[in-house]
C-alpha cells in the first residue's frame, strides 16, 4: 500500500497559506458585519455593476440638487427678508404723508420730510442686506452691496434739483434720474452697484431650476426709493421758500409710496412662488433619494445572519489550525520513535 507523506517545510507552508486565507476571510467578514455591505460587490452582482453605477450616479446628482435647494432657500429667505423689511419701514410713512394732516403746518411739514430722509436711509440698509456674506439684491455681483448709502443718493438728487421752482419739475427730474437706462447717467450708473438683467439660475432638480431675479435695480425697488427720495428732498433745501410746492411734493410722494408698496407686495409674492418651487423640489428629491438609496442598499448590503454564521465558521477553522499547530509543536523525536 502506498503511503503519502508530507515534509515539515511543506506542512508549514500549507498551514501558512491556510492561516493567511482564513485571516483574510475573517477581516472581510468582520468588515461586512460592521459596515453592512458586501466587500466584493462585483461577485455579488455577478460582474453586472452597470445598474449600480447608474443608481449611484443618480444619487450623487440628487445630493447636489439638494445642496442647491438649500442654497436657493437661504438666498430666497434673504431676499424675502430684505423686501419685507423695506416695506414694513416705508409703508406707514406713505399712509401718513398722503393723509394731508400736516398740509398747513410748516413745522409738521419739516418733521415729515426729515422722517422721510431717515426712512430712506433705513430702507437702503435693508436692501443692502446680506446672507452668509452674500448681498442678496445685487444680482450676480453678490460680493458688493447693491446700493450706495441713502445720504449719497440724496446728495446727488439735491444737486440735480437745485434751482427748480415747482413740485412737478422736481418730480420729473427725479423720475428721469431713477428711470434712466444704463449709461444714461442716472440711478443705475451712480447709485446701483450690482448686475442688471442677469438672474441667478440655480438648478434644483433634473428638470427644474429657480431664477432669482429680484434686485435693488428692479422697477419696484426704484419706484419705492424714488418716492421716498421725493418726500425727503425738502429736508435738503429743495423748493426752499415755497411751502405750497413742498407740501404738494410730499403729499404726492405719499401717494407714490402707497402705490410702490403694492408693487413690492407683488414682488414678495413672486419670491414666495419661487420658495414654493424650491420646497417642492426638496421634497421630490428627498423621496427619490430614499427610493434609490433603498435600491442601492439592497444591491450592496450583506445578510447579517449569513455573515455572522460565516464569521463563526472561519473563527472555528482558525482555532482548529492553531490547536493542531500547538499540538504538533509539542512532538519530540523520542515520542515519535516510541
């Protein structure tokens, strides 16, 4: 009868190979048990990883859209806050000025025109509001405040209307300055520092984007600033010595502020509609991420019970190898020959 034998070196090598293989299996199974994912996804999917790759690419795109959604929500909240804040400051003044309760009281006239100048400063500060270091009403030039200070606007308008003798003339000159197109030497050239006609487009889903168009250069904002400036000009000495013309200018400005307030409300509503689009996109993206994430987990996840059983089996095999090795290491020649 033939007897197969194996030398000591060969036995040691065989044991080393087996031990290393089991240690690698132990490490892999431990990793799978802790992470919940299979280590060799290619084997799991039998080499067909195209679908998994497509799912992970889609998940990556959706996660970017969600970051865009968060960014758009922050910017739109900032726009909403700036517009609402400006309106809350200016609206009561319009009602007060249009009421004509001060029509024959020069002291009350002076108080109200000075108050209009203060309100203009406050409105400009609100429109120059920033969120996270970005000025929300500067268009694409979010690194600079959109407007020069209110006092600087009034200085330019005072020089523009100096020497005019009638409320209608002042109203026309100021209106032309605020409505002048770029390059016309008016508001857009000297008081506004942002971009014009370039909305900020933020993709929020695979087939949708939100356009942030609001800026301090919009017609709604210019009309509000124009009417406030008209009410504040008598405080700068415009139409000095002509109280009747000053009263006409201020009362007309009050009616203009009320009309501008309605336009600002409409702009706030448009911003609210954009906020709704962002919220809907956020919900749709979150739902898609949940579905795709579940599908990806199904493809990548390791069965914890099977993994634990395999891990226990590997541990038993390792313990058996070490037990055999320990027993063989105690053999002696005398015992072998006995």
